[in-house]
């Protein structure tokens, strides 16, 4: 790893530490203000308003964001469930319901706000040359992301994306969770609009309207092993989609006009790197390299 790469990795790690501590600070601040407003002369500790165990629970959530699968998406509901399964836990909730709801609400808002923290520059393989675009006007505003886009001479569109994961700073299941959430909100379709516009301009016999495009999942392995060097194999999260257009009015499912392959790799610090490969229908590589492994290898080699 080069000195610059180590510097970038270090910055990403410190942003991940900040990301995991912001909800803790927000919840603590809300609890302290509540304590001061209730009785500034009280001798009790400012954490007492939320009851015993609130501090260890908060610290456990921070730790689980780094080591637990899916981070806070499961850690927070799980710890809340554990806090009410026992009679003592239910009694504590009954006595401290309002302060606890306040602390949790503020912490969750702060957790969501960390999605606006900046991300590293996208992975940029030298062999692809200079990106045609270094931004995507169709990308969702949240969470924070950066995107580079290339158009190959044979009309293949490549997109390298770096994205913030506000719910998780660790890497366990981070790729699968992020792609599932993105699919639920249609984020991958919004990002595809730029690629569709590029294919439309580069391939003269294709006329595509991004608003008439559907992205249909295709059965494929959820993970792909890629041989980067003769003795190194890396595993990436993998998805594949058909690009369909309803412009022809053939059927509601649309006519297939291309394919998308997507590879993702998480990193410590709450970032996700994504490679999107968009190929028009009948592109020669669809039959010789259906997974797009040649581009995934270039992308992995540039980390």
C-alpha cells in the first residue's frame, strides 16, 4: 500500500470513528440537557434520568456498529428487545420511559445525519483513463457518495462509486445489507439514468428514455470470486440486472436492451465501494464474460 493510500485509509477510519461516536454524543447531550432542566442542583448523576444500564447499552451499540452484521440496523432493535424481556427491564422502562425515548430519538437522528459525512474518492483504475464524469446529477442526495463514470469505445459504461453507510462502520454483511436497502428504495435505478443517457448517445441505433427504463434482477450468484493475481482471489458481493424499456409497448415487463453487472466491497470506516458495468444488448462480452470479471479485476487491482 502506498503512502497516499495509507493516508486515505486513515482518514476513512477516523471518519468511521466520528460516525460511530456522533449518535453517542447526541444521546448524551440530550440526556444532560434534560437533567439540567429538571433540577440543576440535583446531586444525582446526569445519566440517572434514563435509569441504570443506559451507558453500557449505548457503548454496546457503538461497538456493535463495528463488529455486528448490518451494524445498528440490527444492533439497536436487538438491544431494545433485550431491555424489555425481563421484569426488571420492563419496570425500568416504566419508570424512565420519557427520557429513554428522548435519548433514543436524538441518537437515531444523529446516526442518520452521519450519512452526510464525506467519503473517499471512488476507485480509479489507471487503465480506464480519465473519467468522462466525476459526478452524477441523478444520484440520490443521501447518503453521501462520489461517482466516476467512463465510457469505453465499445459503448460499455463503467461507474465507480464510493458511498457512506450511516448504519455501519464494520464490514460484516455491509455489502449485502447496503445493496438490499438500495434496491428497496430504487436507488440503483436513479443512478442508472446517467448510464442510460450515455448509451443512448454512444449507440446510434438505440434510443432510450431513462424514464421508460426498468431494472429487473436476474438470478445470479450473490458473491463472486475474482482472481486478481495468480495467487490472490478476492470475493465481492455481486448482482446482475436486465435493462428493459417500455417504450416499444410490447409488454408491461418491457423489452430487454442491455444488462448491468454490479460488484460491491465494504471497508472499515462506514464506506462501500461499488462498480457498475452497463452493457448494451448483444455486446460481444455478454457471451464471453457474462459476469464482467475483466472490469471487476481492474477495479479490485486499483484498491
